[in-house]
């Protein structure tokens, strides 16, 4: 073989390897991006489920706690904010506000023992507890796929491909609210 042919074959092989790495990395980013969208859609789905349960819970509690008007308004405002939130970041913040408002609503139940004996209330609480568990699972799945994507964007050679192709780090992670980090006070 001539020296020129060897060099040409080497250059062709090198270009083919680089193209293969680029295509593979690009396709991984596309797959991760779609997985992130899917994971967020599932978070959104379970948030909507909780949002649909809350009016029933509020109406059940209202009959027992008529003078707790501000909490009912807070829940309604938080639900409205979640329904009208456009971006993922806005929805995550609105979901946190709703978590807080629902927590205060549920605290009312501690003051009304007859409410805890109500079948409708207990059924709604079971549904809400199941929904909260689903939300936690879906948030974790979402955070996991965002972490995988971000790791791929930052690692070599993915960082080069991401930079060329316009894939950027996703900053949206679900984080615990500062209030949720405090140890709750338990009284007997």
C-alpha cells in the first residue's frame, strides 16, 4: 500500500469515529430530553390528581371548621396558582405552596376529632396519602433523569457535542421547601 492511501484510510477512519461519537452522543441527549419531558408530564399528572382531590377535602373539612376561612382561601389560591403556572419552575413553586396550604388544612383535622371519624374525610385522606406517595415517586424519577442528562452534558465528549448542538444543563430539580426541612413539633 502506498503511503498516501494509508493516510487517507487513517483520516477516513478518524472522521468516521468522530462522527460516530457525535451521532451517538447527540442521540443520547435527544433521548434524555424526551425522558425529562415524559417524567415531567407524569409529575404534572399526579399534581393534577392531587389538585382534583383537594376541593373534595376542603368541602368535607369546611363543614367542621367554618371559622378557618383563611386556610381555605390559601388552598384555593395555591390550587389556582398551580393550574395557571406555565413553566416547570412556576409549577414546582406552586406545588410547594400547595403542599404548605394542604399541610395547614390537614392540621385543622387535629382540632376536630369528629372530623377524623367521618368516612368521607378518611377516604379522601387515604386518596391524598396515596397521591402524595405518587408525587414523591414521580419527583424522584424526574430528578433522576435530569441528573443523568446533566451528567451527560458535563462529561467529555458529551460536553463538546452538547455545546455544538445547543443542549444545556437543566437547572430544575425538585427540592424540599425550607419549612419542610424543620423538625416538626409533636405534642401528646
